[in-house]
């Protein structure tokens, strides 16, 4: 495993070499830890930013192809330098501050968004073993959930400080929506945690002899829908719904402050793609090809799926989104947790001697997921979700000039 | 303790991504729910009706291009018909057929565009719009073939049309008509079988038929409410009585029905076009009309079924070269008057959907 192309292992290699060298020159241990973390941060940034640039390029290019147009193709080969051109354009823009806004909060909001987005990357296993993670916390998943919900504060601060009614509506929607979707998302993760029996990210990848999407189809679905909402991506982009509230919470932002929101959005997308890869698609594992290939391939596949949805679907309405969370996803997530807990119990008590992996549960879980979705969709309509039934309205409408009595006709 | 809340006044417009021009709505909100709405017009008022009184009848034709700037053919047609009625001019048969062909092409083009923008306002990220745009582009190419313009056609003349169609026009149009039904089916399947679109549009912004009639709504807006009223059938102009076509109507009058009526109307327009090409006679394309037309004293009103409803021109002549009064009956303005009534109690997102389903262009509303 010493090939140059194991760049993720390079991450571990550089770190160990430097730490050993620092120890040999007899520096105090606290300083060594400090320098080690600085190196780790730089390496993570070197991993995150190129991928984010690739995401921005992919988004513009692929969505253009979905929409029958060529997309950016003037900056470099295949328009690959378009993100660079975008960045330069944004950097030279004037920073505009709304006249009666709260300037301090207006400044801090993008910083909070940006750092909350970056901090998640500390616990992601991007390579093998404990050195493939910057900080292999034993409560990794809990950390991800906690930091992931910090971004809401940035959104609300931005909406509040802008002194703009569109921003305020966007921020209010954001808080309501993100907090609602946090609940089913966490419950969907609980299923995975129950199977693995650990909160540590590297352990979760280590236990996945097959991807957990097979064992947890329902959990994957719930987590993925929640993740789309968390990312404010279409069809759940109520927070920045451009046809309704102009640009939502960042209507009043420009220049680098806007760029931080923009980048934070893509960094969050990358983070969610990595979480989905790690929890449900067996992380960096894969046959034949090197670790980094499988990892990046899976992350890009998840991102491509997000793009596809964005290019295809129509935005929902805020009350429909909330109803979907509380009346559909939450009960499903709870049922999923119960079923998974039961399966783990059954497995540990009776079946663990038979095979090394709970194969039968794959079929059982897919069947349960299909039945549950179909049945609960009916219940969901009863509870007032989904489309409006027009039969009742038609009865009212047919009085006077209606469909049945034809008005002045030729 | 009771929390004290106060209404939240939001100005949507005049510059807003989905007001399609400069239209302003002063919306009072309770949370996200609309409790009051005050539409404000006039940001694009150009004094067109007054300006027209100082120009000759022929000089006024380009003005009509700038009414609903997306459908110049239909506006031209309504105006020249009013002038012809006023002056008693007989239009050659070929010109009448050409006018039918152009107005039905224009109707398809506009409905494509309005459905595209409608989905865009519902929150699709440009994709349906750009697919619709592809078909519209073919139509615009055809228009360019005929009159050299892509936006303000200025094609109709008093007594006929300005140019005859070039020889390559009919094959291109036939090709378009052959593939268009397939495309309409494709778009309809993509959009109307999508649960999200149904959730967003069904039962939203219901316009009861009696309200629609009282507010003198017309066009797809009225037909979606279930009233079978189409000028092409009710008061046939040109040669529309020679074609076999249906009037699609809705049942409920919600946003979804308006969408559905537009889709069906495109199918009917394709049918009309096919028949019109079959029957297209040879002959003159324009009657002999003096350059400085002096219609006799009197008044005339002519109307056509434009893409949004009954577009009428009311002209009064005092016997001089310029009209004494030049009045537009704008269907878009009249359709817009029910906006407050049908959007109260709905949310901001629904207001945008309802507004998009009314389908206005501010050029015609404000004139």
C-alpha cells in the first residue's frame, strides 16, 4: 500500500513523518500536538476545496446538459476553470451592507455558516485506519449531528441582520424546516448505529462488509430526503426559493460574504455526500481499485443524484414540507428504529452462529420498506398531506355556471 | 398571556423574479398566509392609447406588437380586424388562412412559454422552460422566415398580410406539426404525473365560474372554470368556422386546470394548423388599400381569441387619417382583477403559482 496514488494514505503518512521528526528535535509535546493539528487542517482543506470546485463545475456543467444547453465552456478545457472565474468575480464585488441592518451580526453570520460546514470534516474517514481520519472521535456521528445543525444559527442570523422581509421569511422557513428534518435524520442514523454498535465513523465503515443501504433501505431513504432538505437543494429549497422570496436569507449579501454562503452550501453538500457514503455505501471500501478512487467515486455519485433531482423536480410548499417531515418521515423513522432493534436482538440471540453477515435481513428489510411506504402513504393522505382532493370542491363549483351547466356557448 | 402579533406587509415587486415585468403586489401576511392583497399596476404605462390618436391607422400596427410582446401576431390581428371593420375592407381568402396559421402558431408558442414560466415559478430549476423553449425556437424560426423578425413581427396589414410565405415554410411547418403532438405528450407526462406538481397545483386558487364571468375573465382562465366560451367558436372570425376543433374546458378552476387547458389548447391548435395547411388556397395576400386610409365616420369593435382571452380593439373614426379613439380591451388586465379574490388564504408560494397561472405580460396590462 505504498503506491503514490494512495493519496488518502499520504494524508496519514505526512502526518506521521512530521510528528516523528518533531519528536526527534525534542519539542514539548503540547507544541507537537498543536503543529500536528495545523497540518491536519491544511490537509483537510486541500482535500475539501478541490472537491468543492469540482462540485461547482459539475453542477453547472451537468445541469446545463439536463437543460439542453452546453454550459460554461470558455474558461479552460471543458470550462474547468469556471469556478476560478466565479471566485474572482465574486471577490472583486463590493460588500454592501443594508442601511438599517445589524452590521456585526451581518458579518458574523457567513463566518458561522462557513466554519460549521468545515468543522464536520474532522471526523470523516477518508482513508483506512485511524490515521485516515483527522480526529477519530468515538462519538463521531454525534459530533456530525451537533455541528451539522450549527449552520441554522448562521441562516437565522443572516436573515435577521439583513433588515429585509424576504430574508426574514427565508430565515424563519429555514429554522422551522431544518429543525423538523433533524429529528427523522437522527432517527435514521440510529438504525445504522444499532447494527454497528458504535458511534465511531471508522468503526462504521469497518463493519460494512456489504453497504448498509441494503440492510437499511428505509433509513437510507429517510436520511437522504432529510439531507436534501438540510442542504436547501431543490425540491426542498424553500429557504432560498428564488421565485418566491428572491434569494431567501442571503438576499442582502454580496461579495465575499455571499461567497462564504455559497461555498458553505457546497461544502455542506460534500459533507452530506460523504456522510451518505460512509454510513450507507460502505465508505472507502471497494474491490480491486484503490481506496481514494472508491471514496471519490461514491461521493460524486451521490452528488450526481442530488443534481439530477435538482434539475428535475418542482419545489414543494413550506407546509407540505413540514407535513412530510412530521407525518411521514418521523413515524417511518421510528418504526425503522424498532424493526432494526428487533432484528439486532434476534441476530445476537439466535442467528449469529449461522453466517458472518445477516443476509436474510436484506430481503426482509426491503419487503418491510416497500410495504411501509405504500401503507403509510395512504395514512399520510388521511392525515392531510399530499395533494388536495378536488371532488368536494367540484360539488360546490357546479352550482351556477359550472362544468355541468354550460354557460353562453356557441 | 396572549401573544400580540401584528400583520406583516410585504411588497412583492415591482422588481421581483416572478412578477414577469414590473407588477407590484402589496401583500399582508399572517405568517405565510395571505390575508390581504393589493395589486398595483402602471409601472409600464406608456400612454399607448393616447399616442395612437396622433398616428395614422397603418402607423399604429407596430404599437400593437408592444402590447403583449410575446404574442404580436394576435395583437396585430385584433387591431387590423377592427380597422377593416371600420373601413369595410374585404380581405382575400389566402390572407385569412395565413392569418389563421400565424395566430395558431403564435398561440402554441405563447402557451409553451407560459407553461414553462409557470413551472419555473413553481420552483423547477429552468429545466421545463428550456425544453419548451426548444419547441418555441422552431416556431420563432418559422416566423422569421415569413417576416424577418423574431419578436415584434408587425406582420398583419390592413387588408391582408405583409409577405407571402416562402416555399420552404410549409415543409418546415409540416415537420413541426408532425413532431409536436409527441412533444406535448412528453411534457405533459413529465409534469402532470409528477406528484409534486399535483400537490402544488390541485385545488389551489380556485376561481368559481360565476366569479369568473362577473369579473369578465376570458380565455384559458375562464375555460378552466368550466365555461365553454371561445371567440373562435362563439363569434367566428376569419375562417375559423371551417375548421373542426374542440374547446377544452376544466372542471374546478384551480391552477392545475389552467395548466391542463393550456396543454389541451396546444393540441387543438395543432389540429387547426393541419387543417389550415390542407385548405390553404392560392391568391392575393393583401387587398388594395390606400396608403392614407380615411375610414368613414363611425366606430367599430373587433375581437379575437388571444392566448389569454378576448382581445378587442375599439376604434372611433372622425373621418381623418388618425383614429379619434383607440381603445384596447385587454384580457390580461381583466383576468388580473380576480387575483385578490382567488389568492386570499393561500400562502406566498401559492400566490406565485396563481399569479403565474393567470399568465400576464405587463405590456398589455399597463399599455
